[in-house]
């Protein structure tokens, strides 16, 4: 019986601002979008920015050094932040789940950007827990994060449902004993909830 539902942020609760923003920067700079994204994604983990071990400036300086982009990072970051657009229908589904007694949490590989987005358009209050890799010091690339979250929430892994658009994160969660749904769209998500006998 599921007692808690964990949601990824970018790509689930909101549109995927990092991927879309990086693609926009690549296009603006006439760079290959896929290659530029792979480099940016590698750097955000390698520098430790996503786990709070480095500041944002370090990420942008490293990206500039490795790709040759030359622009004030304060302008570049806007390309990312403005593309994290909250999905009202997903927030409504979260509310319905909480009304039925489920614990609802965000589990996101994010940075200080998550707090910044929340300050502009508050959504933390829709969740019982907001667990951000930048604060936790560990990302979903480390499967032990799911056991950590289970301890934080106080619910055993096999009683939690994890929703993410990233198949690698889904696999690591499953290896830890969580039930999972790979998010591909809101209508499919609703159907998958019903298949899991969770009425909304």
C-alpha cells in the first residue's frame, strides 16, 4: 500500500528548465545542442554544484572554460530559470493526493535555483517535504538517496511511489525497493496512478 508519493521537479512538477535553457543558450551561441547539454550536465555534477559543494559561479565559469561561451552568467541563468514553468494540473493532483492522506514530497536534483523559483511563485506549501540535492548534499545518481529520503519521511521505501522523467533515476529507485512511474505526460500519469489503484 502506497503511503507517500515523491515527485521530481523539472520535467514533472514543472517543465524541464535546465535542459530547455541550455538548449536555448546553445542555439544562441551556434553550438550543437546535444553536445552542449551533455557538457553542462556533466559539469553541474562534476563541480558539485548540484549537491551544494560549489557555488553557482563555479558552474558557469567551468562551463565557459570548457565550451568557450563568453557572456555574463547572470544573463545566461535567466534562460534556464524562466523555463521552469510550474504545471498547475500537476500541483492540483498533488493537492488531491494529500487530501486523500498521502504524503507528498519533492525529490529533486536541483540547486539554489529551486528556492529562487519558489520565492517568485510559491509552491513549497503544496508539499509535505521538499528535498533538494543542493541542501541534502547527495543526488539521485547515488541510489542511497532513496533510503535517506525514506528515513527523513519516516516511511519504508516499498511504501513510496517515485515519479520522475529520467529513466536512470527510475531504475535506481526501483533497485532500492520503491514503486515507480516514469513521467511522460499528465494524462499518462493519471492512468498509471489508476493502475496503481490510487484514485484521484
